[in-house]
């Protein structure tokens, strides 16, 4: 039996959990998630019969293993493709047709959180929500205890989880750094890994959600800013996703660019929503967009990683049974990259276990 502790219930953690549960090696998996939801930044909300993905927009079929995961491993009921294309715009707000983003754009009628929900549901893993892990602990072999070399996780309420043979860390890179620096563990490996992860740059995104009792007539699903010089980085029309928005209505997901998001992140939410609605109205050429009948918002301080992590530092930690996973490890801010990374981490754990690196209990 290999005891596995996982911090965070994002997409990579869900994929790793499913792959470990499917492996021939017997595992006991405990997942500790600080929020009430699953799938991290692949997040979904519901209101007035409307479903909307307000973080990641969709998952691409850009990886064969991920395609197999979604279409073969998981139930495909409710899996839908966004048929309308993505167009582009520049710093002047000039809209152009297409941006060469080939392939399919998948979500679920119930929203992208279905990925993690379905992956965890097919396992025997214990998933504890609203459990914030604050400290990572490695039992000291010098203590002479029976648990020497085991991992433990301490939460904000004083709870202690473990022992674990293997621990996986799935929070965004800056939060993973904080957890590592709390660790009672080999200082040289810990500090080298923390420094490598601390170098991962992230883009911040402040997202506005705007609903309208009419349907916008546009030939595209979304617009993406290609030169990163416009205050808006992305506008998506959720009505283009089958099952998300009733006929005759529109819902816009408007994501500000990094600079705008950083500058306005802590300002009043209502003011930010009005600013983004006005920017969207100007970009879409429709004054009605300034006056949604209801709104929502979300700030993503650590939204999109722009680079990966030094592999040598990761390998030092993995030799001790500590693994990092997520899109920031892959260095690719895509949902399919996070899922693929979770599968690859599970592969390495299974290989090490088979080689006898993690002794059975």
C-alpha cells in the first residue's frame, strides 16, 4: 500500500489521482482542498439557469493522452464542442478573423469542473474540502520513530494528516513556495526547489461576467488580444457553449489583461465591472453591453504561468517522495497541459514504486 497525500484538487491533481487509482499498485489517496470547489482555475458557476466557466475557457484536444482521458476513460455524456471560432483583436480594437487556433474546444454542459468531479468520482480517494494546508512536515530519521521518513500535512485548524509515503503539491507556484518554506525538511533541497518555483512568472487576471436579456449576433465564440496591448485580453460568449445559456440571452466572460488587472485588482468590484463593461461595449461596437442586467466577477492573482520549473530541482524533491504538479510545472497555461502533467507525475510515482523506491506499508 502506497499512502499518497495531495494538496489541492485542481485538474492536474484530479488526473494524477485517477491514474494512481487505476495503477496496479495499491494506493490510499487523501486530497486536501482549501475551497469548496474542485478543478482549480477550471471553475464553473451557475445562476438563473445559466452555466458559465469563469476561469479556464475550455480544454483543447492538444494532447493524445488527454483526449483519451476525456473520451475513453470518462463518461462523455454532456461533453460538448464549441463550434464557433476564436477571432483576434489588436491594441486599437480592430477585430480580425481567426488566429490559427486549430482543434476542438471542449467543455461540458455542466461546466469545466466536471473534469475534476468525474475523475475523483471514479476513484476511492478521500477528498476533504475547505481544508487549508499550512505546513509540510517530514519525519526526521534522527528521531528514531517508526514514522521516520514519512510525510505529514498540517492544516489551518490544527489537524494533522498522514503519514504519507508520497506528497503531491498542486497549488499555484507562489502558494507552493509558501508551503515549501514552511516545511520541516532537508533545508538544502527545500530551499533550492522553492527558489526554482519562485522564479515562475505569473499573469494576474481580473474577470468580469456580464449577462444580457438579448443575444449578441456575432460570427465568433471569442476574441483574443494578440499583441497584449489592449486593456482586455479575452472576451468569450458563453451562449456559444451548448447547454450554458438559454436561447435569446447572452453572457460575456471579459478577462482584463495583466497590467490592467494588477492596477485595479484591489479597487471596488462594482467600479471594475463598470470599466470592463464599457471596454467590452467599445470593442464589440454595441452600447447595450455597458448595461448588463446582472454581473459577477473573479480575481485570479495567479492566473497564467508564463514559464516552467527547473527540472533538476523537481527531481531532487521527487527522490524524497515530494512531487509538484500543475500547468506551471509544465510551463504551459493550458488546461490540457495541466491534465497531462498530472498523468505524467502519476507515471513517475508508479515507476518509482515498482522499482522499490517507495517501500510498501
